[in-house]
């Protein structure tokens, strides 16, 4: 199940600014690659000690992120739910927080050439070449001092799939920062997924419970898709909150996209293998067996 929340910020509207001329985009070359990355069990991860994020940032992960983009776009019938299509066509400034490999940024930049799109992420996996001129990237961890923009910079801010990697206070910081950089009368959109698969069978259910216990023991928000609205309401930063929730089938019974979702689930489980084995106190061999049992359950 996916929860897509879009919000409006009340006040008078200001004229959009051209960002690509005013923002100094970081050089995210790989000259300091040994400092940026670390390798574990043949997967590449970020090397930032201030982040709880436990997924890789290698080519396999880029493919997984692209698959998530396709699945969510299909589930919601588009790349966003906020009423910003006409504004994007006219030309506005857009920020994507946690942009990953930039699939959302690049696709929307191609669809709306008059608008400016800025992707922001702590992992520099955004493509350096073959991207629209109205799309750019800034390498930044929002937990290290907030978003690197002046207040009232963007007309539309999009955030997707941080999952359970933030504490409650870190989520509140992110929400407040998004509200700060959002222009009056702008829109913010948050998209997170429930970390429980409905009607899950014994092996998957047991695995989900173990992972949940680990996250909660480390004060991380495992149920963020459920808690997000309460966090947003708590900040009092937005005048209106709307929620759009969709279900995505998992497995062959769900047709083409059900099979894609199964592939995505397997890729996600495998991506977590290096970290999650430690989380649930098992060896890699034991984790591989759990993975095999979960896959068989869903396929049956």
C-alpha cells in the first residue's frame, strides 16, 4: 500500500525564478570515491556516518529505483498527485528531495521543458550526462544542516521513499525544511510505502516483524507511511493536507505489474541483505534461506 500526501502552503504567490542560473551545482565527480563509498559483500554503499540509510547505491540499486518509479507511476496514474500540471507547463521551480538516480527529475524535466528541476540526494548517482538542460543535481545530506536553499525558493517540492531510515525528529526536520524552501501557495508532495505487505504468509510476516523490532529499537520510524500525516500536522507548516492511497498487488495473480512488484520486492530484500542480516542477527547463509522461503511463499 502506498500513501501519497500532497500539501499546499497558504499565502500570496510570488513570481518563479530561474534556478539553473542562480544555484551553484556541486561537482560530484568521483575523484574522492574512496571517501564517498564503501563496498560490502560485492555491493556499493554510501560512506556517510551521519545517515541511517542502509540501501546500496550501485548499478543494481539504480535498476531497482527505476523499477520503483515505474510501479508508483502506474499505481497513481502519473508522476504526481498535486494540482501542478498547468503551473509546470507555464514554468516553475521544482525540488526532488532524495532523488536517487534522477528518474523522476529527468522524466518530468523532459515533459515540462519550461520548468526547472533540481534533484538532491546524499548519494551522487544522478547521471552526469544525457539529461535535459532544465535538470540539475546537488549532492547533500539534508540531516547535515538542512536544505541548501534560501526560504521561498521552490513552487513544488517532491519527496519519495526515504522509508524507515529517519527518526521522528529527523522527519520533523525534513518536513519543516521542505516547508521553509517552498514558496507561498506552493505544493509539497510526500510519497512513502507501508513496510508491511498485506495478507503476508508466515515467513514474510516473521521477517517483517524482526525488521520492525530492529528499527524501533533504534528509534527509526518503521511505520512512516502511517505516521507521516501526524508528523505533518504537528509541524503546523501547511494549511491543507490531502492523502491519496493505492494498493499494488504482489505476485502473478496481480498480472504484469504484480509480477513487476514481486521482482521489486525480491530486489529490495536482496539489497537489504548485507545490512539486514546484522539487523535480525543471522548469517548471510541464514538470510539467503529466509529470502528463498519468502519468494516461494509469494509465488505459491
